[in-house]
C-alpha cells in the first residue's frame, strides 16, 4: 500500500524519501544504485524496502468500504 515511515529492520526513517526515489527512477530514468547512494540508503534492508515496494494505493482506493 504505502511505504512505511521507518525501515522495518533497522528503524531508519525512510518514508520521506519515497517520492524522491520514485521521481528520479521513473521520470528521470536514473540508475537505482546512484539514487540509493545520493539518498544515503546504504543498508541492504532499506534498499530492499524500496526495491520490493509495490504502490497499490490507487488500485485499492477505487473500492468503497461496505
């Protein structure tokens, strides 16, 4: 759904970096490795959080609660 505010493993705040990461990778077509280094996401747990995240918010928002 939405990116967690903190990394699940180490507790580093990462939620504020999601929009920057998404813009630079999808819009500007930069390499993920360079973006991770620029955003100071050095730990593998934080990187895996971003690599494995699937943004489903728009899909779920279409359905109304009964």
